[in-house]
C-alpha cells in the first residue's frame, strides 16, 4: 500500500519533525474539541478526556501531543489554551488565511455558510463564477466576479488559497486561472483529477469517494480502529 | 502515528485480504478514471496509463491491481471492463445503494445534484429535514419528511445509508434517529464528533479539516508523495 505522505515541520525546540497526513488531520480534530472545551470554561484537559471525546486511545493522544513539546504535567493534564496555541502554530493557522471561492452554486453557498471556516481563520475574500448570469451579484458583501478579473481581484484581496466548487468540465480551467493569478493552494471539490505544477499544493475532496468508502465499510462490516474515523 | 485502519475483504481466490483505507480510496479513483477511459472507447489500459492519469507510480498501480486477482497481461495491459467489474465487486458497489439524505439546505441540495452519486449507484430515495417550513416540499420527485416519519419512510424505501447534512446542533439527534430507524452506515458532514454504536459505520467529512490540511501544506511547503493527493 502507498506510503503515507510525510511532512517536515519545525518542532518547538527548533528541530525538524515528520508528521503524517493522518496526524495532521487528528490535530485539526483535537483543535476543534479543545476550542469547545475552552468555550465551556475548562482551563485544563487530560489526554484521557481528549481520547474519549475523539474515540482515540489515550496513548495515541499523548504520542501526538508530544510533538508539540513538553506541555502536559503528569496528574494535572494540559493547559487547554496552551494546547490550542501550539496546535495552531504547528498547523500554520495561527493567522488568517484569505480564500478565493470559485463557483457560487449550491455547494459554493454551503461553503460560504459553513460556520467552521470563519471560526478557524479562513475568510472568503473573493467570489468568482463562470456563469454570466451570476456575475455582479452580491453575497455576504462580496461581488461575484468573472474569471477574467481573477488576477486583479486576487492581487487586490490578497487571497492565498483557492476553493474550486464548479462543475467538472470547468474545474481544470478554473485551477489554471487561479494558479496564473498567483494562488499556491487549491481545495478541489469537483470529482475530477486536476493536473497542477509541483509547487502548487492540492487537496481534493471527492464526495463520492467518501460514500464509496462508507458502502465498502457496511459491505464488509470490517472492524476498524476508531482513530481512523 | 496511528496505525492506518485495515479492512478484511474477500479476495478473488476466496481467501482474505487486508486493505488500508488509503488503498480503498485509490480504488475509487481508479474506478472513476477507468469509467472515463471506457466511455472514450479504450478496451485496454496499462498500469502506466493509470498511474500517469492519477499521479501514482506504475509500481503502486500494479501492486494495487494485484489485489483483484490475475487480470493483466504483460505487454497488453488490463481489460478496462474487467478492471471496472472487479473493483466494483471489491468495494461492494456492484449494486445500487439506496440513501436517505437528512438536511435539505445548500449542502443537501448540492449533494442531491452531485452527479457522481447517481452514476456510481448511490440513489437518494428519502429526504428529511428538521426545519418545519421545508417538510412537505418536493425535490426531484421526493417529498421532504420530518424526523418522526423516519422509521416508516426508511422501512418503505429500503434506504441503507444515511447522509447527515444538518447543522451541528442537530447532527447527533439525526444520527440517533437514523440508527433507530435501522441505518447502519452514516456519512456525516456536520463539523462535530458523533457518538455511534460499534455496529454502525461512520465516515465523517469535515470540510474545515481539509482546508486546514491545505493551509498546513502551503505553510510548510512540504514535499508530498503524489499518491496521497
């Protein structure tokens, strides 16, 4: 089976760490849970509580959190706020990421309304569509622009990430236009394989693949370790 | 790092295989590409062509396809149709999966219109919402029902998988109701951790996690093996 993608990140002691994509995903989940816990007023949290909430073993939680440096105290636990800050630094989301959204259909509107994005520092600063009837419409104080305006609008708004929520047939053209306009990270929802230069980061969300994985799990009734859910 | 989830599946020779979630995901991608290739009239395909199209090494493709049994011929390649049939059998999608969709907001409507679902045998047979103003509306010849009607409607339609596209606050209640109505596989889009009994299969799609992974990739500019994209 494929070797999982590994990423070099800067450790808290200035050295280098290698993280798997699965562990990057888990840090996102820890972060979500910790922010909820902090909102409820809990200044401390234990690895056992985190594991319980996320369906991950205590040992795995402690192993993951050790990547953040020496934060926990035996018998006392972790400072919720310290963990949140350390994970946000690790993931590079201790700052705002301006996002350009291309495709303002049902999916695009769902993404615009997705409360998680703004909460986590992802701010949609530019809207584009390929449908001429939508150009010029205003949603959430943003005017929908056409793809020809992309270089100017992206330069003006400082968008760094591009979200592609257009039909398959338009997805490659939109990706090419975003890259020409200077975008270096693409989140693609179109169920099509995009070709991108090596320096561009691409994350694809294929909703049919998720449904097929679910069908496969129900089909096989395969036991699965909880930390992959 | 977490051990990747492994699944036992029945091999073509009647034995048992263990597949990682990553490889199950790749089989979905092979399938998508092969169906496109077949639509263009190509009766044969090589591992090199598949790898090229999906950004995976030739060796990885051959290793994956070996799980399907002895299908390829050296110098000739694989029969496109045979590969498609074998992958569909492996994944348990050589049949139709009836789906209940809960939450008919922007995301639910986007999922209803997601052309991949119907093409791949996932047919939405029941719609539910928690918003009283939507109950009784008809979309795609399906009437939106309330959650109280779930047991009766799910029994009548034979829905086997449930897709949760409601706001966070309603997601656990909807999951509980689907499970009580007999659903054994859930695809959850609400950015919240759901608690489900062990016999229920759960796949969660957290769109913020995907965006955070992208930000992390752009932040670190980490090199990544293409087969994880």
